[in-house]
C-alpha cells in the first residue's frame, strides 16, 4: 500500500510534464544503440577495447560545439522547434545505420547523429526548468526519469538478443521510436520560453538562484561558486557511473563469452525495473533532504555498487551490485537536475544548461577512452577498484562542500542579525 501511496506525489504536475514523460517513455522503448555500442565495435567490427574507447570519446567530443551553439540559440529562439528538428534528424541518421553493411561507416554515422542530438539536450533541460518551479521540480524530474526507465526496461531486455541475432534492428528500432515519441511532444507541449511577465514574477519571488543576472554566462556561473564546484565534482561522478556501460559489458563478456551481452542486457533490465519500483519510494524518503546530501549518499552507493565487482566473478553478485548502484543512480539523477535548475538564472537557462552539461559531459565522454587506456595495463578487477576509489573521493568532496556552504550561510545570518 505504501508503494502505491508513493506514486501520489506525481499528481497535480503541469500537463506538459506528463506529455514529456510519455515522450521519454516511447523514445526509451527503442533506446538500443548507445548501451550496446561498445560491444558492437568490439565484437561486430573487431576493434580493441582501446579503439572502442577512442571512438566513443570522439562521438562524445563532437557534441560539445553543438551543445554550446544550442545553449545560445535556445535563450533567443524557439526551444521546442530546436528540439523537434534535431531529434528528427538524429532519428533518420540512426535509421540509415540499420540499413548499411557492418563497417566503420556506421560508427561515423553515429558520430554525426550524436553531434545533431547534442543540440536537443540543452533545449530539453531548459524546457523542464521553464515548466516547473522549486515546489514541484523533484517530482517532475523524478517522473521523467521513471518514464524513461519504464521504456528502457523493455529496451535492455530485447537489445541483448537483438545484438546477437538481428543487430540491424538495434538501429532501426531506435530511429522509429525516436520519431514516434516526438508525436505527443509536438501535439501537446507548447513553447516554454518564459515571457517578460513570467521573468518579472521570478525576479520578484524568493527564488534567488533563478533571478536574472547581467553579464556573460561564464561570469554568472563563477558568481555561483558552490554550483560550480558541485558540477566539477559531479563530473567525476559521471566518470564513475558511466563505467556500467563500458567496463561492465567488457567484464561480463570476458567472464561469460557469448553470453556476456545477454547477461549485460538482463542486468540493465534489472536496473530499469528497480528504478521503476523504487524511484517513488526513494523520492518520498529523501524529499526533505538537501540535494547535495542526497548526491553524497548516491556517491557512497557507487563506492560499494561498483567497487564490489572487483572481488567477484559470480553472476549473482553482479546483480546485487546493480541493486546497490541503481539506488545511487536514482538519488543522483533526480537531485542533480533539481540542484542545477534551482541555481540557474532564468535569462541564462539555455546557456547554463549547455555549459554545465559540457562540464559534466567531459566526465561521461572521457570514461570509455580513459578506462580503455587503463585496461591496456591493468585487469578488470583493478579497474573496478579505481572506479570505487574515485566514487569515495567524490562522496567526501560533496560532504565537505555541503558543510562549507552551511557554515557560510550560518555566518552570514549571524552577521545580519548583529547589524
């Protein structure tokens, strides 16, 4: 009963949030390509771990200029239009990949698709900030995350089998569902860019972190030192988390040969099912805790969830590890977005989304390449120990940041009272 009651927190959200959540669900049903791209390059194309990591890094790096350009555009132009156009082009390119013969041309096409897709990410983040406010942001971000994983639960389950038997359907299915997911978005979600009146309301409210600021986006970010360092630390958290998509499938394939991709698909399906079951519950438990404390807890979960894979070759322990790091994923994903939205000026939302996204993206994009190089001289177990150690350092850094911020707020409050 208490599980059902935890879903009540999603009542009363803006209609556009529900429509975006539905769009995320449809799109995620066919989210086949990127989770299995590492295995596609190593097993279908015969690339080494290091080569696969290099091409994943290139795929990520090409998105950086697109994200920067997009951030500037969406603060001036139609956010919805940018998102729809770029996602459509992305879907068409991915569809074409499914029709090509196996070869490096597919990787080149995926890189182009990732560049186009990078325009949509800042637009999506800015729209969610536009459509929500601090009182309902946690619930809204949580709902989108939940909807995405409901789709991925099916996607990961099917992708493992498709990879071994009908790899072309990975690309074709991804492209088709991306196009289908845009239909409810186009029909039922309007342009979200705040009007001048809406901006004035925010400036007159107590939402200090969202009030308009003068000057460049870089100056605005530097004037928010706690947000800046939060993002920097979170970059390393991104490096840790994204090893589940690079190091884990390689490790499973090494241990279980041809069954490795299937087991990887099963584990990722368990991950998404756990997200569906536990996101509302964990959100209820942590809703009154500061976001930065929540991400500290998430980092601790990563220490144990990823670190423990260094000490086992037994499949059941990989499933247990997935339970632990999934709990961290739930907490980190929702609270990171909320913290950033609550500290982004309304007139810089697009550019803040792109700049912050790029900083965090450096951790995610560098994860395959750096780990690929590390694996050339170290074992899979040693790699997991490194990942767990980085997560521990991040947890300590987050907590220190929280204590410093709390101390300065108390000091400022006392100084104000003395005046």
